[in-house]
C-alpha cells in the first residue's frame, strides 16, 4: 500500500511534518508551496542579520532530497489548484500554511501612508516577492514600532544597525539603500504590557546592548525590582530577562541613534497630516487590574513619520475547511480536522512559538496519518503525484522543483557581495531567468486572475 500525502506549505511546520512522515512505511510526500522558494519564514521572516537561525534549512534540505519527497513551488492553492482537487488527488492533505497576515491594530489612522504591519515590512526587508515593491516611507522623523516581542526588536534593530554591522546579512540592496537614505535616528518600541510581561528573549535584548551606533533608552523605574528567589521556571526566566533590561537601562554611552523602550502604553489613534501621511501616534497608559489590561488617564503622543505594528500574525481561511476567525486557526482534534485532512504549526495552534515549536506537531501529524491509513485505504487509494503533475501541465503551471531551487540557491550565493551570504532574487522572473540560463525549458506561471482548467 502506498499512501500519497500532500503538504501545503514549505515552511518549518511543513518540513517537520514531512520529516516525521519519512518514518511511516509506504508514504509518498509532496510539498506544495505558493512561493517559488522553500523554507517559508526562515527565508522571509527570520531577520537578515540572524544567519545562524537560518541554518536549520540544512536539516530540511536532507528531507527534501529523499526519493519519496517532491517539492513543487510556485503553486498557489485556490488559483493554480483548489483544495478540493488536491483532496481528490491525494489520500491525505496536511495544512502547513502558517500565518502570513497581520493582526490589525483597530485604531483610527492605521491606514495612513507610512503605517505598516510587520508581515509586510519584514517581508520587504527580507526580499519576499509579495513585498519587494512596498517602498516604505522611511524617515526623516522617528519610527514607532508597536509591540513587545522579538519581531518588534527585529524591526527596530534592522532600522538602527550600521551598514558595517549589516554587511554579513542577506538584506536586499533596495532595503539597504532605503534604510540608509531614511536616516532614522530614533526608534520607539512601545508595548501595552509592562516589562515583566514583555515577550523579548534575552538573546535578542543582549544584541541591543551591543549595537555599534545605537543606545538603548530605558527608564529604570519601568523595570520591576528583582524578585526574591522565584520558585517556578517561568518566574526564573522572567527574572533573567528583566536583569538584561536593567543592564540596558543603566548603559551610559553617546551614540548617533537611540532605541527607546516604552511600557504600559496602548495605541489609541494614529494622526495624519494634510497629505494623508502619519505624523504621530497617541498612546493611553495601561495597568493590570484583575488580570486584565485597562487604560489609565495618561496620554502620550509620540511624533513620528513611520509606524510598524508588530502585534502578531493570523492565518487566513481556505475554502472548504472550517476556520476559527477569532483564534486565527483551523479547528481540529490536536491537528486532525477529519480523516485525511490535518493541520500543523500555526495553522493548527495559532501564531505562537518559535521554529522548533513546530516539530512536535509534525510528529503528531505523522502518527495520526499512520493511524488513519486503514480508513484512508478503505476509500480507495488515490493517484497522488501523477494526477497532480498532469493537472499542472494541463494548466500551464510552471512548478519549481527542489533541483530548480538548488540552482537558484547556488546563483544567489555566487552573486553575493563581499561578506554577505547571498544576494537574494526577489521575483519569480529573476528566478526563472536563472533556470533558463541553466538550460531548462521555461514556460510562464499560471495567470493569477484567470485559470484554464485544462484536462484535469
């Protein structure tokens, strides 16, 4: 018995699921990805100066190179092929689509020019094809980053790092030049919770203290006094993080840029000028009351010309699959939506955790598919890869294989300047040009608005 499995999404959740499925006898695994490139947020979300974090792709490459695993990039579900069609081709379908949409601020002015969600801005400075033409309006005034997690720190750090510090990153040339030209000297990181509840990690905070051209500015009174012998693990971890913040608060240097930390402030409005561009953010003070965040009478206005909201991500719905819009996930029984349909990663849990948090989901998913195999087989085994490839050919969809990706990857590395690890291609056209030069015939991608169903 050969069971065909389609994994939708080639990020960490998808690859961890594929890795675990390798241990299930008699499966063939196809990883289907909207973008022409694999690895999801590792390529397009991890900060360009965090190259060590990106090394996990070496593990995923070993999975992709297995004989029973095929990668198909440049295939958008709902445009190139529908989910119901995939369910007709494959015995099991795994949703590993991540959470690529921004949570809205829901305050007046969030649509002003110069206000961005972190998904789009992070995508822009990572060379994501969807956001390469974003052209954010950087500078000349201060920037405000709303959020108290690592994504907010990433955004702020990329804005204030020196060109020398970013030389070993894979920041695209257009982003490097725009950030340099913007000349932002002051960045405010503002969160509605206090320092004790901020989601920064110690590693990321220590980076802020070591910046070449930027001072952290923190009011020592905003940091709680040290706890006496915290007994629980969370309390000990929190105290270690607060200790780093206390150290940053007493740093006394004079550098050309400043990173200001503000706690206990929630945005209530974004002000615009007569041209429709952001000019300030209004914040209300907050405090904890009965376990809830409530507003105080304090109002602070921070003048700025650029705003990024880094308050979290959300998953979008997929036609034919029940979706919980409030929680931003697909309701399931520990990932099993129905026999033959499964969810992993953020599609299962919501946008929480780090890269490694997806690994247990992959293990659980593989166990569920193995347990469901008799039921799936009793329905009649489906054609799998052969039917999918025939459908893509009939519709003129130019799929990108993993061998294609390896050629693109090699060309990016070969084109790097000086200390940079690679020079990213940021459009499908650039990537297809690389493959054309390698001698492989090229045909165009499926049109985004019109699809010819062909003979499938």
